[in-house]
């Protein structure tokens, strides 16, 4: 009996030992597998990747220097970081608001950037170096100088969509005026003693009450999209209303970009409410500042006016030759001012405020630019 108890005790101790060893063996095996998995990942150089919550984000490039990446849409929003030309970002939502801001993701952070600084193509490293105008939107330091600084606030080119007619040619669009005028005087041309206000707020619609500066931006943003779709590289002098960019500084933007055409979008006004029709303006051949550009500017003005009149059916008031417009006189590239119609005429005022009519204006101007470059 005593021997039986001793045998049973020995069997029980053996069983407990086997169970404990088996459990430890299992944990060791599991740990070994985990270590093996990590080692395999490191051996193949597999990087850690953050879960992609924006699976539909589209790759894009920043196409400007010192571009502000902000916490929200608008120049009044805090800056997260300043991005350099060629920086790769993920576009979550393009043109998310009416002012042309896009939501992007950069280095794991979501924020906003002005859409004009986004390009589908990697910018050339030796291309025009331009700056974000929101870097100092209220600055008027250049007003005290007779010659606009080459580092004036300059937006960059928008993306090209691969259209065939533009062929990458550079077009600079200037939406006339701004929310608040600046009466500080500036020379009307290089070395001129005569001065004019840096920039004015413009007129407003007699029937709609729409300010000219808002109308010109509405049309200009649509023209930007249309020209980009046709394969042009588009430069905007402004993409919002709350800026302070003088007429000479706007011309400097076109000059520094090497624009093949400088299109200045405006609307007319008159004390005579029956006055109607569209016209374009350029310098004379005897302009003391850039008369040598008269031939090209005149051809550009004629082509744009012809396209505009054909597309909208409005009356033509022809091409006006003027030498007292600062934005023309400071230009070193072919330039035209487009007066789309009269905001003092109730019918034309309502027409120009109509999105469908604006689309006709845009198509006409774009057709004119095509014709000018194809001449």
C-alpha cells in the first residue's frame, strides 16, 4: 500500500512538471514567432506607414516659394508651416471654398493652401521663382519706390491640365482692383514724375450693387480654370479681395513670370447709363515707357475683344490707345485691359453678374488668347 502511494505521488509530480514546461514552451514559441516577424520586416526595409484616412488624396506639388500652409481657408488663419517650391502634398479637397482654398495633408497634418499654388506637375527648378502674396498682404512698402521690387508679392502658376492649345505658354491674369483702395501715390511709369493712386476699389453695379473688384475676381478665376484646361500656365496677381497690390506691382508679377500675355480684367462705368459695350486698351507706339510693345499689345487687344464680342453678342467699342494707365506702362510684356461692359448700364450690369454670361465672357477671352498666340 505504501509503495502504491509513492508511485501515485511520483506520477502526479511528473504530470505537473510536464504541464508547466509545455506552457512555458508555448509562450516561448509565440515570442519567437513575433521576433521573427519583426526581424523579417527590418530585413526587407519595410517602413512604418501611417494609416491612410484620405485614400482618395491626390498627389500634387507646391508651385511657388514661401507658400503658407494654414490651419483654415483664408489669409487670416494661422500659418502651420511655410512650404517651398516642389514640396509634395496630398490634396484632400480642391477649391473647397469660394475663395479658392484647397484642403491638403502634409507630414501627417491637415490644413489649407491657396489652390493657385498647387500643380499636378513637378515644377522646373529653374522656372520663375514666385512668392505667396499672403506673406504680407497689407504691406505697401513698395509704394515709396519709383521702381517696383522684383521680389514683389507674386503668386505662382497653376497646374496645367494637358490641353493642347496653350502649349504651356504663360498668361498672367490681373483681376482689377481690390476690396480697399490705396491712395498712396506711385509713378505712372518707370522714372515718371507723374503719379496716380497705387490702386482703387473700382466701381459697382447700378442694378446689382456688385462691387467691381468682386466681379473681376469671379471672372478671372473662371478664366484661370479655362486657360489651364487649354494647356496654358496661368499666373494670378490676386486670388482674394483683401490684398494690397498696386498697379505697378501687378505688372511686375507679369514681368517676372515672363508672361506671353498680361490680361487685366475690368468693368466700365459712365454717367450715361445708356453707354454699353466692351472695349480693350493698350499703349500707343509713342508710349515713353514701353512703346516698343505697342504692336504685340494691339494685336492681343484686338484678338481678345473680337473673341469676347463674338461669344457674348455685346457691342464693340474697339481698342482704345492710352498712355496714362500705370498697369500698362509698367508692363514689359504684351498687355491689354479688358473692359467687359458697363456696370452703370442696368442690363449689362445684370448680365455680367450672371454666371452663365460670365462663362461666355471667359470663353470669348480665352478664344481671343488662342487666336493671338496662333497668329
